[in-house]
């Protein structure tokens, strides 16, 4: 059975996520070690990787854009809103937090 992921590209993406301080550093390190040792990632690690990278798949991480909020799709995990605890609808890539429809607007004074 062949490896279903391209190790080089996957490691590049994880490095960018780590530099941008997106996700859990310890989880990234565990995934990197497994990839370098050519071990198979368990389902939880694959889900963690795919959930975070799906948010960024249409964006470039090389520079900050003025679009800070990404609407979550029906397949995305819906963590609680930072403000009220209800299911979130948006992810803010500026501060790595989730917000519902009500609280997504105006939560950060640095946003334009």
C-alpha cells in the first residue's frame, strides 16, 4: 500500500502552520516525527491535520490578507464561540479563534 500523503509538501504546510502559531505545537511535532520516520498517522492525527489545513487551503500563508474570517463549511468542526459558547460559524485567522454569526463582527479593534 502506498503512502497517501506527499511527505515533503505536508511537512512544508505543517512548518508554515507552526510559524504562524496555528494549532498545537506538540501535536505538530508528533506528526512531523511520524512523517519523518515514515510511520502511518492515526485517524485522530489525520483529522487534526485536515481540519486545520482545510481552513487555509484557498489562502496563502506567506502574507496577511485583509480577509480575516473564514466561514466554516458543513464538514468543519464547530468549536464554541469565544464570546458566547454557541456553535461557531467563522474562524478568525488573525487571532486563531472561532466566532458565531453575532460575535464575528467587531471583535478585534485591529481589523479593518
